[in-house]
C-alpha cells in the first residue's frame, strides 16, 4: 500500500495545529513523530494533531500519537490532543487512536487546550548561560509561588545548561512551567548526544557529578531525542524538599 503522509503546520497564537493528511502506516510514523516533536519543541503549550484527512493503516501508525504524548508527559507546558471527526463526542477517542484525548472538531480541541503558564529563554552556549537560566528559575518560582523549589531547580538547571556549554556547544532553549504543584524544567539543544547516568561518580574522579545532582533533587528526569537534537527534562516536587526547621 503506498504511503502518502503530508504534515502541514498551522500556527495559532494560543495553540498549535499539525494537520495530517494521507495514509499513516509504519513507513510514515517517523515523519509524523518528527513533525509533532518538532512542534512541541518549538513552542510551549498543547499541540493539536488534526487527523481529519488521515487514514491509519497499521498498528505502528495507531500507536504513534500515544507514544508521543507519553514522551512529552514530563516536559514543561507540553501536551498532545487530537481533532478527529470520527469520534462520537467531546473528549472521546477513536478506537484506532486510543491513548490521546480527542475532539470531533478543531474548535473543540483548541478550546480544550489550556493556555500555558511558562517561561522560556533562548541562550547561547557561553559561560554566563547558567546564570541567566537561574534568574529565569528564580522569577518563575516566585511568580508561581513554588519558592521551596527555587534552590533545587537552580541546581538542576545549572547542570543541564553547563552540560550544553561543555558538551553540546549549541544554542539552547530553556523552558520551565508549573503543573499540579510541581515544577517542570527542560533544556533543548541541537546535539544528538544524550546524557548517560551511570550512578554516583567515584570520589577520585574529577567532574561527572552533574547528573548525580539532577537525580538527587528531581523526582523524575530524562532525555528525549527530537529532530536536530534532544530535550533534557526534570520534574521537581515540593514534597521532596525539607520543611522549615522548628
């Protein structure tokens, strides 16, 4: 069966739409995955995949949307919804595309996408980048009233940014957002080299402790390969921080 998948991106001020048309099978899954992840990297907030003109042909195609939604679940201000006229009602799901909330109209899907509370900064891979990232964290933690997370988030973002400066050496996007009492932090760079955590570094080895610090302060962390690079992210929770002495 021939595959004809075209990914058209329609930009909206409060949301993003990726309109998918043609036949989606295993051969086209990578194209769809790359288009949606790139859109989620490029802008904060919810992306709506409009599958009105899409025919899903096999199991790989059926699973790609849920796979992407799981991948970005811990990114700051990132989610994926579907517009699928085949469903019967608001918030339902096509049997072929289970795992992703879907709406029968584009207006309904866009209305269900909340405006994102998010801060973003584009930084160069220079010595001062970590300081700029910490300033962003301090601003966000104060604005969103998660002040107890300012210190651990500053530690995590410093290590993330310094890793880009030392290893990726590319421009980066720093993004943070609150979600259900947690703070989500991410750094996107343009190197495919993903961080590898091998446990605590021996005391005799210089360096190599950045990921240990992130693992210590974050409830969860990880890295996601994306087109032209990666996203390194972490989730911080106030319950993990020591309470005031007394």
